[in-house]
């Protein structure tokens, strides 16, 4: 994070990728984009091309991280909360992000729209090469925040959240396109159920705070229409030792210095259209 | 493994737990009990008591490993293949297993029996404190073995295998009882679907050949009637470095020197009856 004089009142502006791009966020309010968004962005491989949809983009951190690392990609941020849509638009328009602005745009829409309403909102069927999503993953039973904007970003509003978001991901992806998500391990059953009969080649990477710890997140990728088997990869460890420093791998992923490609990269690239 | 003069013609007798118990198996035929069975047995914690059912027990290696480590437990081996039932009976009756024989018995039954037929076979409702299972996990698409007995042990005969086996596990467990299984990662969706609405507190431990490898097995435990969330634990690494030697942890687990208890041991022990 780098302090900047360029943040409007009520907003903070945070540097990512060592100043490769900047994200405007409501100050002291709402979900704060961070490592989750950077890990999610890393699942889009170095050779990716075409157009990516960032579903539930918030202020746009994950989508911008892809745009920053992959100069050939076009990014569509999809967000339904007006306040966060405004943030995303201010983020794109900010002079510090001038190098990315031409390839990133925002759609104000609910990810759970269906059929014609979804297409009319700008999310056409089979229009995207990649979809990334960081769905609101705090379940209602531990929703303790009094902060309404944060609650909207974190709360799992329906038991069918992953079903609905993955239905949209499937609809808007080209055949052979890749979906990526980051979530809590407790959502694993819902995620696998939502992927079923739509996606294959599921690859799960646990993310552990330290060696020996239980995973606090899972990174999941899958390929539309694939029939390949599920794989469970070795974990990413965030911290080495007992301090707050990132492990070398986590540091590279957090800063856009490397990708976290699928084991079976070819299947994600081979278009069956 | 220790060679022994006591094997009948056509059988081998293999030592486990450094000679703590022995398993008779058809020589050069059928599935060979090994590390999978020992890891599965390790999920029954040191403080466990009561009666355990080993579903699809084969020659009985996993069940006997529990009996050998936990002197207070009674074990019921459940197997449907007559040849393997015979093996299990010969194993129990073998003089080298005399110290265990009084606590281990065999039921010849299909795990997928239901209702009255299941009870009549000796698998009564709510009769068991623990259930362990190592279901036949090779899918039909890679069944290449010409060995019919091995095929029966390995083949996933129906797409509902985990559903059927976990239905039986749920029926025969006491409330609060623990189920444990070992399987391939590709079966994860089927396993979670089969556990749903029956078990909670699911804990998944990936098992990787070496650090950095994808998991080749998952150890899964869950508690009947629990509402606790799923947890994804750090992996067990089988081999250290590049050689064939087991890691210290894998060696201890393989030889009954330690257990692999749940993180939330109490919930498995707290009976809600």
C-alpha cells in the first residue's frame, strides 16, 4: 500500500502490484480488497487472451490486477452496488490507472440476472473467455458487522449463491473458457454442486495461513464443458515462520510477479467452438 | 512386510504395524491392502471406544489396524465377496493374530443393503460408534485390470456408490458417531453429496506423494448429525525428498504409532443420544 495525495475526500487510494495500479475504496467502510483479489487474479494464466468478466467486482481490484499483468486482456467489471460501481468508475478514471483505462469498463448489474435481462445488461451468452469471481462468502450465521456496505459485500444472501453465480458464469463463457473463484473451504459442497454438469477439470488449491494450518480459502478453477477429473493441488502457504511477512510464493502472487496457472493449461486454451 | 512360514498355499501373509498384526491375502491376485488402509485406520482417535464397522473390509487390514492400536475397541468387518470373507476369517483365526481375535468378527453382507435386510445381516440401526470405509474407487473408465477379483475391489460399480455407502454408514452409526473414508480426490463431489444432510463437521485431509504434488487420496471424517462447518486441513506428505522412504509422519501413521484425530475431537465424542 502506498499513500497518495490523489484520493478524493471519503476515499482511500491503495497501490497494488508495487504501484502497477491503484484502487479507490470508501474509507473506513465496506470490504477492503486485498490478498484474496490478488490470488484470484493470479489464476488467469500468463498466456490468456480475450475478454474477462469479474463478477461481483467491488472496487475492481481483481479485474484490474489481471489488466495490469496481462496487457492483451479486456476486462468487464460487474457490480450491483451503486456505491461500489461509482468506486470502480472513479478507479478506472484515475490518472494513475491511465495505462489500463482503455481496456477496463464497468457494468452495473446483478450477477444473478437471467436470460434476456442478463444479455441486455451487457453479459451476453458465450461472450467471455474468462470469468473470475470472489462471491460474498460470509454466511449469515457469523454476520456481525454493523457496517451495511460491508455486510452487502460479505453476506451470503441466499443458500443458492454459488449455484446462481456459476450459472451466470457458464452462460457467459465461451465453450472451453475458464472460471476461477476464491471462497471459504466451508463452501466446497455448494461450489462443486454449482460446477456440476457445467464445468469439468476442476482444480482446487487450498490456501493456508501457515504450514500445518487448516485452509482459510480455496482457489478453484474449472473449464466450461470439460470432462476432465477433479484435482486437488498442494496448498499455497501465505506466511513463512511466525511473522507477518508473506512467503516468497505468496509475495509474487500478491504482486503480480507470477501467475497460478492450471495444471492442465491446454484444456483451458483449447476452444471447442 | 515380514515373510512368514504360516501362509496357506495360494495366500500370502503380510505383517503390519511392525508385526503387531498379520493379514492373509490371495497371492498375486486381488487388491493388496497397504498404506490406504493404514491411513484410514489412523483416523480413529486414540480415545475411541465401543464398536467399529469396517465397510468393504476386504481381508480386514484397516479394521485390524484399529483393533491392534486400540485395545478397547470391538471391530466388525463387513465384506460381500466370499473369497475375501474367507480371507478375513482366516486372518482372524491365524495364531499370529490371537491377541485380537476375540474382538474382531466378520459379516458377509453387501454394504448397500437397506432397512430390514441390513439389520438382519447384523448391521443394526444406531449400533456402531465408528464406521470406516475404503470404497472401491477406480472408475469404470480406467478399469483395465484383467483380474476379476481386483476389479471387484477397485471398480466403482454405480455412480451412487458414495451415496449408498454413506446412507448405510449414517443408518448404523449412533448419533454423534464418526465416519471415516479414504478415496480419490476426483470423488470429492460425490462424497460431499453423500454426506449432506446426514453428517457435519466434515474434515478433509489431502494425501500427497511428495511436497508440491497434487493429492492422490483424501482422508475424510465427519460426525453424524453435526452442524459444524467443513474444514480443509493441511496435507499429509507420504515421501520426503526423492526416494521411496516414508516421511516421519507417514511412517508413524502406517505403523500404528500415532493417530490422525479430528481437529474437533470433542464433537465426535459428545453423544447427543
